[in-house]
C-alpha cells in the first residue's frame, strides 16, 4: 500500500531562461513562510566531489535577525537528515531573542541541504537534461557538496565572516566540514551529537532504513508515483536509534494507546512517527542524503588541522553517535572543549533539552567573542 500525496503537496515550477526547476514542497506549514529561494551556480555548474556536476542549483533558505554593517554576525545552522531550512519549525525553543540562536544580536542562516526535498535541488527536482524529475538518478552527493552550496549562499547573502557554525546530528557533520574547508571565515563551531566519521554502527542505522524503503514493492526502483509505505517503516526503525530505552519507558511505557486502547502506546507512537514522515518527505531524497552521511569521514589528521575553537557536545544516552565520538572531536582539534548533555532521551535530546543546551552554548560563544 502507498500513501498518495495529499492536497497540500504541490510542485512549484520556476523558469530560469530555458531551464525549469521543479521542486516538491511537502506538508507546508505557516512557519514555512520564513523560507526563501535563490538559484546559485548559474554561470558555472557545481562540480560534485564524486564526479559529475549540477547546473543552476536551487537553494531554499531561512534567515532570522539582521546582518550587521560589518557583515560578521552570521550564525550558520545546519539541519539533520529530514530537517528543513525553517529552524522555526524544528528548533523553535532555541531560536529567538536571548536564546541560543539569538535573533537580537545575530544573523541566523539555515539552508535546506543539497539533495533535500524542502525546496533545494534534489531527487524531486527537474533534471534539465531529461526534463523529468531526477528521482533515483540524482547524482551521488557528499557532505562536502552540501557545504559548498551553503558557502555559495553565504557569499550571495553578503556575509563576510561567520560568528559560529552550529549543527546537531547530520548538521554536526556539516558543521565539521565547514570548519575543515573554511577555517579562515569562522570564529567558532558547535558540534552536537555528531561523529567525526560515520561509524559501522551509523552505516547500519542508515542501511536498515534504506532496506525498508527499497524492499517495498511500491518503491519500484525509485520510480514510484506515490511515496512508498517503506518510508514510514524506515522512520519507525530509526526512531529506535533516536531515543533510548529509558526515554521510551518515560514517555510511552506499557500504557495503552490513547487512539486504540487494545494496543500499546509504543506501537501507535512508532506508526505515527512513520506516517508523519510519509506525509512530508521523499523516499529518493532520504536514500540520497543518508548515503552522503555514510560517506562522511574526517580523519584524525583532518581534525588535527582544525584550529577554530570548537565546543563538541555528547549526549549521555545517545546510542547512535556515542559520547566517545564527540569527545574524540574535542580532544583532537587544536582548540576543543567537550561537554556532555545528561539526558534520558537519547540522540534526540539536542532537540528536547534546549534550556540547558542554550546556557552552555551561549557561555562558550561569549567566551570566544571576548577572546577575539
């Protein structure tokens, strides 16, 4: 069984000369009014790390606060696997006046990643060579490619210097690549619940999700007409990695489901998580981005060469990206601090424990400002 696109799903077509850029916008929300679009690499295509190129890359992005006269107060936020540029949609507790992402003092910028399905060029976009959506033929991409697009966006926005780059999970991988590739542009980095390279355990996590998608008969080798139910199963599987046994015990326990008392709350919770992703994401995009995560690999030598001050945050109950991986980052870079967020909620704690996270991150960034 496949879930059809709902009425609110729509394709938007933008003409750029002879080229049409076609992008799927899943589950529009009021907060997505903060999303804008631009097209980069118009004169020269984006050369991809693994070969090939993409012409006229469309980028969906969101900004909050104002760029100052010196154009040096930008804070780049990098989102996780199924996130979007709309930070207000998925990290609202961290965004606002006086918060971790302080809109009174900083110019907050977040771009939907290359390969995404929230407005940036990806599997749901039109391939100008075939006049059809890329689908499963979207070229192989890497975290390096994602960050190159973000760097081009910052240049387009007129940013001269980046006060900090911040990201959790896959966003932390992007933040590390920013620090590796553009150290002369950045004052500080905050890496939350992310590894220096995708481990065998992390690859297993993504492989199981891709198996759930690709083994669904309705996936049809990526040529589906409606999102395959396997995408919902992929989300249910990965939710086990995003939380912890203790978190499930606290939030769901052995209680009956509020929607079906004959079943456990845990059962309908997982199904609900899957259905929500089915309504707002694309299966080919999921496969493309998750493979980019698997390719991420910063060697110890890469880390040793990073001189930008970094706060690397581990999460005590994170079973996906272990605290030891976050500690390795802090202990290997030239100016690293490690802090552990104690929480029962597993990997997702960085989205849930924003009050303590804000206090520690703001202290770190304040120290860096005083040192410059």
